C-alpha cells in the first residue's frame, strides 16, 4: 500500500525543481540556436537533393527527346521526282485533288518520305 506524503515534503523539493526548470530553460536557449542550424542544414540538403534530381531528370528528358527526333537521311533526287510525279498522277492537280483515292494517300506518304 502506498503511503501519501505530507504537504511539507513537496516543499523540500522546490529548490531542486526550480533549478531543474531554470537549467532546462538555459539548455533550451543554448540548443535553440543549434536546432535552427540543424533545420537550415536539412533545408540545404533537401534543396541540393532536389536540384540534383532536377538535373538528372532534365538529362533523361533531353536523351528521350533526342531519341524521338527523326533520322536525317540524304534525299535521293530521282526518288523524290518519281514520288512527285506519282502524286500528281494519282491525286490530280492541287486545285482539284482526289483525296479519297487510296492510291493518292499512298502517293502522298511516299512523297513525304522521299522528299
């Protein structure tokens, strides 16, 4: 069974408790600056990681964009002229083209590829 303490025993601990509170407030003041420094260091580290991630991401996007570009090839003048003539033959004049003809669509694709 726990025995209740008298009121006077609480007052005997008063100097210890007040010293402890004062000591804690001094420690808090001393470490408060260190905590701010730690937060700043953490912010700088996160910012550095974010910038590194952005650099890596932009490098990946640049590589992806360069891979998506069409391959440059030399134009063959004879093939281009033949595709142009086939386009005119299948599609008619530019003023009145025959777009619904499937041969015309094929000739247009060939013209775009050859030239």
